[in-house]
């Protein structure tokens, strides 16, 4: 007697919505661009080392866009340090 193979249920194809393109730097989002993988850091923005390390891990995992929170002017200024 042959053993039954469990196969995943096929996912139905869903059409894409018509959207306009927005650019983040050189990365196009929406329009006819491919679907982008993106995430957001969970580290304290003031902790440059941890934020950079988490950003690198996200990029290595395939993220094309990484968002870093800057809830105040202090964190916004810290983004310049993180950028370099």
C-alpha cells in the first residue's frame, strides 16, 4: 500500500492592485515594481551599535527597506550617526 503524501494546499493567485510608484532613495515601491520586503528595527535608536547590527541582520535576511524610528529630535539627530 502506497503511503499518502501530504501536499500543501495551493494558494490562489491574487491580482495586484493598480497603484502609483513611490521612491525611497533608489528603490521603487508600488506601480509595476516587484513586491518589496521591508521591516522596522525594534532597538532603541539611541543605541547605534544595536540598531546597526539589527539593520545588517534584516538586510542579510532579505529586507530591501529597513525603517528606523525617530520619535523625537534627539533620535532624528542620531540617524545621521547610524547612516554613517
